[in-house]
């Protein structure tokens, strides 16, 4: 089983048919957001990131994080590019703080899996919660 008791990944695969369909409308772009940590109180992301198992440099990562950076700015949460190296259980995070080219100067740090998990929990503690009564009982 992949996931948690509340969210089980049943197939182990993305729905690639839907993904392919979403690439067909002309004049529209599509984005599959990667799994992000969600605040259990307000049901909003505490951060957004683009996660890839390859990294072709800071500019490449920046360009592959455009949707995430834009959405994070609207939500008022941090944005990251994560270079995931599962064979090493290592996560290289590049922080984006609303920087635009050409002033872009990324900050990258590496975490092994258990430190990465603790780091995410710290981000929840720093999250500015926007819980409203209408959000309190919703689950997905
Ligand atoms: Zn919250």
C-alpha cells in the first residue's frame, strides 16, 4: 500500500489517460501538481513544490517550477523545486521566494529522508493558518 489510511494510492500509477486528455485542448496548458503537505486545520497547502527525479541545473529547475511558483505566490506559501533521489533517500530543495529572472539566486539545501520529514513538520509549525468554520470538517 502506498499512502496513508486516509489517502491510499490504489494503482501505483498516475491516470496517464486523463493526463493525455488534458494536453489536448488547444490554447490551454496542463499541470499535474505533485503531492504537497496540507494543513489539517485549513485544508490548504503549507507549501508547493515541483518534484523531479532529475536536475539539469538551477535555471532548468526554475523554468520547470513556473506553475508552482505562480500558484504559491497567489496562496502566500513558499515554493520549492525538489530534486528527489530515491536510491539515496535524498531530497535537494531549492527555495524560491518570489524571485524573478534575472535577479534569481536560488538557495539549495540537501536533506536525507528522515530529516526531510522533520523539516516538513517544522514547516507546518510555521504555517500561518487561515482556518475558517466552513473548512473545519472537510476532508478529501
Ligand atoms: Zn492551516
